[in-house]
């Protein structure tokens, strides 16, 4: 991810970066990563047993349609959780740091609240009514990578129609 930050700085628009802001974002990202391991572990640990007890639909694990459904479900659930974090005061306190930069770039994507994943736990677990655990875990981590990418100044025209992207997040 740090390599992508450097590449964005070098090849896109260096006016979107300030050294002190970037260092703050990277340091916050490192701290957040160390503390988020617990929230992500909790989500992955609770998901399997919860799925076994509450899933309503038996989606075929090998079907590309199941994987596609999970792709869009994960994007929707992430959006709903992210929206809740913006709307509820206590959750906003977990997320506010992410919006404290004056710049919108990949280093800002690293600037996350350390306990934000605990706030997202409820939204992650909602998917247990249908999405098999192995597919959930893959898509949850792909979504984290995707959320990093959408903080780039690079955008794909009209993508916001179907996915949660930077112009919607901004």
C-alpha cells in the first residue's frame, strides 16, 4: 500500500499531498492496523457459528452467482455501516480521524480510527443470513483493498451508479 501511495504522489497530482499530512496518515494507519486485528478476528470468528445457526438461504458455494451476490452485498453492507458511523455520534468518534486530512489521496485511506471495525461488526454479521463464511471472508478483505483504492484521485466514470466510490464518499 505504501508503494501505491508513492506512485500516486509521483505520477498523479503531487499537490494532493503534504509531507506532514502523509506521515500522520501512515502513522495512524500503522497504529490502526495493529489494533484492528482484534476487530477483524472477532468478525471472522463469530461469523461461522452465527451462519450455522441463522442462515436462511443455502447458496451454492461454488456458484459464480453466489460470489457476485456477495460482492454487491459486501459493498452495500459496508456502505450502510459506513453511513451509520457518520450518523451516530459515538461511532463518528471512531471514524472522525479518517476525515481530518485536508487531502484526498491514498495516504488518507490509511488514516483510520483504531476501533472502527468494532462498530462495523454488526453490519458484517448481517450477511450471515445467506453468505457462506468462506465467501464472506474473501469478500470482506477484498472490500478493504477496494476501500483503499477508491481514495485515489483516479476515478472510473459512472462507476458510482453501482458501487460505493470516492465521489460518493467525498
